[in-house]
C-alpha cells in the first residue's frame, strides 16, 4: 500500500505551520476590518509584500537585504529558544540574553576599541554567563525559568542602559555609530553587500547564522551530547536514572542558548544597522519574536531559518502600511496571533492523525465489504 | 514619607490583585503566564472608558464604569487562555507568552487607530485621563487615597473566603491538586478550571487598570505593563499560593517598586548617588533573590500546568 504522505511528521509540521500562518493573517485581517474597513486588504497585502512594495528594482534589492540583516539576529534568538525547548526549557530570557550580547559587543567596540572577532566572542561569553544564571536558578533552586527569565530581561535592559550611557552621542540618547567610531568592530562583509545593491549592512552575520542553524541541528541529532539533552528534556528523572548529569545539562543548555541569543545582538549592532537608545524603556522584541519563529518553524533548525525570515519579512512589511489608517504594529499583532495559534500545533497534528485513522478504517471496512460481496458473487 | 506610603500601597494593590488572579487560576490547575497581557487589555478597557465617558457623570458612576470596562475586557481576554489550555489542551507556556505579546500589540494598534481617527496627526499610542482619574482619588491631608486600595483589600477578603470557606473554592483547589479524584466525586473539572481562568481575568483586568492609574495620568500602550504580570507571579510564589501571605509579599514588592518613583524625595538616598536605573531594576532583582530562596520547597498546586484529559485515569 502507498505510504500516506500526511503521516510523515515533517509534513505534518509543515502543514500545521502553514495553517498557523494563513489563519494568523486572516485573523489579523479581521482585526483590521474592525478598525478601518476601507484599507484592510491593502494593509495586509503591504505587510505580505514587504520589500516588493518598492517600485524600483535596485531599491527592492536593498530592502530585501535590510530584511535579511535583521533576519540573522532573529534566527539566532529563535535558535536559542529552540535549543532550550529541546531540553524542556522555555527560554523566554532570550530577549535579555540578546540585550546582554548587544551591550557586551557595543561596549567592547566603542568603549575599548576591540576588533570584530573579540567583540563577537565577548558577546558570546557574556550571553552564556547570563543564560547560566537562569540555568543555575532552575537546577539548584527550582525557580521557574520563565519567571526568572523575565526578571533578567528587565535587569538586563536597565543595566545595559546604564553601561551604554558612557558611549552615547553627546547630542542624543543613541549610542555612537559603530561604523564611524569603531570601524574595526564592523563585521566583514565578504563582498556580499554587492549582491544587494551595495547594501553596507550585509555582512558575515547572515551566512554565519545559517551555518549555526545547521550546526545546532547536527549537535541535537547526531551527537551523544544532543541525545542526552533531549533525553533530559523528555524525562528528567529517567535521564538522571540512566546516569546523565541532568543538572549540568540544564545549565549547559541555557549557557549555549544564552550565547546564541547574545550572538544575535552582536550580529545586529556590529553592522551598525541600528543604534542602541539608552532611554529605552521596553525590552527589544527580537527575543520574543524568536519564540514565534522557533515554534512556527516546527522546532526544527532548518524550519526555523524559513520561519525567522517570514516573521522578519512581515515585521519589516509593517513599515509599508498606510500610516493614516493603521500603525506599523499590526505586524506585531499578526506575529503574536501566529504564536498563539502555534500553541495548537499538537492539536492540529492530532486532528490530522485521527482524520487519517478514520479514513483508513472506512477504507478497510469498504475493502472487507467488497471482499464479502465477491465471495457471494463467486457462489452464484 | 507620606508619598512613599502612598506609592507602596497603590503598587501593592496592583500586585495583590494580579497575584490573586494568578492564585485562582493556578489553584484550578492552569498556569496563567498571560496575566501580563490580561493586565494590558484590562487597562485598555478602563482607559477607553475614561476617554469616552463624558466628564459630566458623577465620580461614582465614572469609577463603576471604568472598573466594569476593565473587568469585562479582562474576562473576555482570559477566554483565550481557557479555550486553548482547557478545551484544546495547548501548551500553557506558549499560549501565555503569546497572550502577553498579543495584549500589547493589540492595545497599541487599537489605541493608535483611535488616536489617528480623532486627529490624523496623532500617531501616538497614548491615552490621557488626567481629569477622569480624579474620580478615583480622595485627598486626605496630603495623602492621595485611591479607591483601588480599598478594592484590593475587599478583593483579598473575597478571595480568602471563596477559596477556604465555600464549597466552590474547595472544589476549585481540588481540581488543581488532583483533578482525577475531583472528577470521580462528580466535580466537573473543565468547568472549575474555566471558573479559575475567568476569575483570574477579573482580577488581572482590575490590576491592569489600577496599575495605569498609579502615579501617572496618561499611558503609552506600547510599553505594556513592564513585567508587572510576572512580578505578580513572583509575589504569588513567594506567598506560597495563599491569599494572606500573598498580601504580605505584595506589600514588600510594592515598597521596592515605590522606591523607584520617590527615591529622590529622600535626602539620604539621593546622597548615595545611585543612578535611577538601579532603583528601576530593584523589584526584579529582589524577586529573583526571593524566588531563589523560596522555590525549593514550593507548595504549588500539584496538577498545575497539566491539561486535564478525562480519558486518562
């Protein structure tokens, strides 16, 4: 008998994610209808089209590049969430680890004049330490990682504002331009910018983030360490019984997750695409969007690459919305609806499986009935 | 000093209300990480009332309408958690997180739309309510009494009596400890969990409107509620899921939150020359420390976070 394609787990994940996206866009559309019926369709289209909204081809390429520039840090954040989730930990602290990484690379670049590689590594280390705090609290004090993560997000934000105040422009609340003040810390572009109409923000960060996604997949699927981590996530007590150091695994996982998210921060700020505002009063959304991308990607590193791009695509698309009717935050709205729907992925898979089972049962019954029919016919 | 007491009381009221909301939901067996989102939406409901109800109504009517707006939207929003976590057995952590993001995003989009509709040049997400807010305040010799301080105390009494002295409360708690056992004696676990979630919507919505009325007279919805929902969860854990202990914990956390608003009023604190950011992060640091010391022997409801499946015995 032909194997049912729908039974394949990866296919099911893909279908579930697509359902989430379509439903999310549709629900977003309905919300827009409520706010202002006249422009709802146009606004959703603008969000979906993103850089395709630009009329000139070279501008389109440049804006496509800009979307990619912000996809790299988002991908790192979602890998951080994904990696921790495989071990059964919900790393909502990715947002804070991302902030810690941004802080570390900016102070190292602007304050201490370090080169790009040391800055990157320093961000990694700081992020790992920041993640380790959550891990230690979880492993030894049984503190829920979601709550400690949120607390650390805010602590990180205020600390960063305080530290980076020493390298801010004298006339504004933004940190100095890395490209002007510390060009040695800008990530090498490898000539990639030429592909995107000389977009100077395109750097090593983009290919590196994709390589890291692949590396994460290999670690999780092909190594003993990854297997142990997943086993700890599946059943902590069983893992302990089998002789795995479950406490060490929890801490190590969050250190790696922290380093990944922190790299995300470095990937953005070491391109000088954005400057940090030291009066910022809310935690940057990058870490939270990472949660969206991780779940939308079906918790698969490769799926996450595409999901990160999609989330960033619609986030950038929000800028093209007719601002006299809606605000650019409608893309945040849509991505949060998508995360909400991602909570139902298991339910969708369950529905698909029961649907298949029911159909197969029906078919089996039909075959039986036919067999009985032919038997009768043979008598005559 | 009076100012410190005033701020401590109002922030404690917020934390108390929201933590009690979390307490109801968790006792019924559902972890409510979406409290932050519920607060934002509740605050939105109240703020909309304050913006659109004419100021000519009597202060009492205003107070009632604002509270009603917050509660109705808070409850309506909490159904998102109920449907997902009770009926469809979704992952409670993901759904709660999504609700927090959705709350801020939806409130921002709505408020911006309203502002832009009223004045095309206004693209802010701020609602001002300096006049309407006065309905909530009573000035007693320099001390600004806010009706929410009283409401919080009443809410505490109601929560205590409901949880420990009524059939409903005891049944609710049974569903969070051992839902199968509760079901076997004829308690409808799904209904009880729904009740817990909806009550947390009431309390969360109240806490939300109380928060934006504390100290400021306009609110930028883009900022959400700055992790207050999670601080409330920390208060709840520190209070070991018991209403009276939660009240004490809320006072402690409220004090530290209040300090960040009024530290410049104390000469000795100013002379220490500590940057304002330190005071801002104080409540979060304290809650981390407190959690580190109290989570080890937590008395969390045993079945919280596990979707109830009738077929699983």
